[in-house]
């Protein structure tokens, strides 16, 4: 019985060491991440410790048993420290490993090693090294207080590592929990045996069972590697990247069931919260391009989703593009990542570029077309002036130049009128209308503002709003009789500008805001186009309304 127990323990230690070395070699060849490197070191140290324990068990003389015992002890304590370091790196806390911390741990292990191998000289750690026959002959040294303190200190580091790993488990997302649960389970089985060796609860009292029980830990590590993709992405690192992305991401399995999501996804699609295992098309019908049965064909998810959708986020309408990417492992599709990219600003920028291109085209057209006639007139009369200068010829040239100046000013005003960057503030409607009236050449025309409600304010850019009034007033003066009366009044949802001039025929109303439209001979036809651009830039609307009497009436809805 004793003999079989002896070989059972020896075989267990040998198996543990063999598994440790095998896993270390396998991980080193296939994974280059920092966490993998520290796991390789941990497994290698455990493997060496196992070999030395096995040699101690097989040794026949007390001297050899003591030698292998003293050589193995530093590796056992180093394994606790390496476990702690592995946890820090694996859970993304490697910034804790400052230069001072690393040197402190390395120096501590160096002192422990020196004290351990020289203990037969000073006797600070063990009082004696008796061989006990219980079960089979094995060494059971009599530990002193310093050894107990050192052992407890390294053990505390191991349990701190366990606590940090447990914290990561509680705060990690679904996809990382399999890794953590598997490793923690292996730790919980293997670690307590290191402390139970000092009790009578194990088959052979005083024997170091840590190596045999560490087989469970090694199996757990192997399961975490092969089943849960350990070292592909560490939980903290993966979560940090996953959560830091501006895009919303929902991960689904090959059947289209929700497996994971990041915080941004819950902001865009609040209904994703805690809907693990449900079909993404059931949770988000907006993504359905055709029908759910077509998107999930032959028992698997096809990734055939809508290209975009619109959602209200933070009280704003936002448009999101949808991209679906297969998640592959060793050429096998394991699921899909559905990425929601906010396209709102990009689309607004594209619209702005399109608007600017349109304005540039209009500007070029005006320069090439509208300026050509007055420029030809000026050139022709300049030739006449050179041959026989007279007052009439010079006046004609002056009028042509004035005409070109007006065209240039109005064209530049139109190009600037609809710019998106306006600075709005609460502005007095009556004050702005009065200021605009003082700027234009009104002649005998009259302005009435008694129809404006007392204290009426509008949220507008004052300078741009004044330009609106200037152009509408000028339009009324230029197209009306000399004593035209212009009235500004408040209406429900905005304000109106009314004149008692000839008015606008019904069939012309749809054209008045078109660039270049004019019934006058000396106008550019850009004034009302400028008005519409500014009104639109404020988010308002303007229309030609029915006049209560004669004349033209423009109503602006703010």
C-alpha cells in the first residue's frame, strides 16, 4: 500500500511537471503577448519546482532530499509572485509594475533564495529536516517563524492576484468571463493545498501537494486557451479598446444572437441592454433589410442587414451607417461584429461641400455672364472716348462700372448668405428693421413698424437679419412707386414684410427667389435669393403670401 501510494504521488508530480513544460512551450510558440510571456514563465517555474520535488521524493539519502528541497523552495515562492505579475498584466494593470516594484520583487526573491539555500548554515528558516515515514519516506522540515512569514507574504500576493482576477470577472463583459471563470476555478482548487500541507487533512501529512493539485490549474489554463481564446485578447485590454471606440458595436453568434456589445451601442440602441441570446433582428427590426427568415438562412446568420438607419440620440436626429464583419478563428466564422458608425457630421459636411461647390459655380457663372454685358459696354465707350471724348460717353462708362460693382457686391453677398456658421442671439425685431431702413436709399418711401408686438425678440444673427430687411426693403422701393409704404408686422410663428406697390403676379411667385430673377432693368436679381439663403441658414422659411390689399407680402416663419 505504501509503495503504491509512493508511486502515485511520484507519478502525479511527474505528470504536473510534464503538463507545465508542454503548455509553456506551446504558448511560447503561438502567442507573443505580454500576458502569455508571463504565463510561460509561471509554468516554467512550476515545472522546475515539480522536477525538484520529484527528485527530492526519489532521493534515498537525507542529504540529497534536503538539497533538492532547498533548491525547490525558491521556485515555489517565485510561482506565487509570478502569478501576481501575470494577473496584473492580464487584467491591464501592468502600469502597477513600475521599475521600483519590479526591483523590489526581484530583490525580495533574491534574498529569499539566498536565505533558503544557506539555511543549513544559519538555520533561520527551518530548525531541522526530519524524514517522516507516514505513507512513504518524505522530508518534513520544521519551519521557523521567518519561513512562515515569508510563505505567508508570498501567499498574500497570490490571493491579491486572485482578488484582482475576481474583480475583472465581475466587471468584464460576457465575452471575457469564460477565460476568467476557468482560470479562477483552477486557482481555487490548487492554491489551498499549499496551506493544507501544514494540517492532517491530506493523505500524507507534511507532503507538498501543491504540485499535484496544480494539475487542475494547468488543465484550467489549457481550457482557457483552447476553449475561451486566452491570450488572443486579455479581458481588460479587450474591454478598454471595445469601450473606447466611438462606434457602437454589437457582437452576434453565427445564428444572429446577441453575444456582446459596447457602451456606445447602448447609447445608440438602448434596447440592446441585457438582451443576450436574443436575435439581433428581433431586438432591432430597423436593421431588417428584408425579412428575418431571409437574414437567417439555413440555420445561420447571413449578415444581410440594412445599410443605414436613423435614430434620435441626445435629442438630435442622427444617421448611422451599418457594417457587418465576420469574426473568424482559424478560417472558421465564429460570429459577426455589427458596427454602427455615426454619419451625421460626415453627411452634413458633404452637404456643405456640395453647397459651396454650387456657390462657386454660380459665382463663376455670374462673373462670366452677368459681368460680360456691362464690361462690353464700358470697353466700347472707352474706345469712343479715346477718339472723341464727351460727357455722355464718360457717363455711360461710369454707369457700366457702377453696374459691375453692384453685380460683384450682390454676388459676394449671395455666396456668403447661406454659410452655416451664424451667431444667433435674442434680437429686437423692430430695432433691426429700423437699422436696415436707415441704411438703404428709401427716397420718398415710408416704413411702418407699429404692427410689431412690443418687445418682440427673435433668435437670429443680427447682421444677417438686417441684410434680410435691407434686401426686402430695397426690393419694395425699386419695384414700387416713389411713395411706397412698407409695413413690418408680427404674425403667428414669425413676421411679415408688406408693401403697397404693384405686387407679384401669382404665376411669378415660385420664381422670385431664383438667382437672377428680376423685373427691373438695373437690378441683379440676386437680392431675394440672398434673403432666402439667410433665412434658410437660420432654419426658417420664407414665402410669398397673399397680400391683404395691393403689393407684395413676404412671410418669414421662425
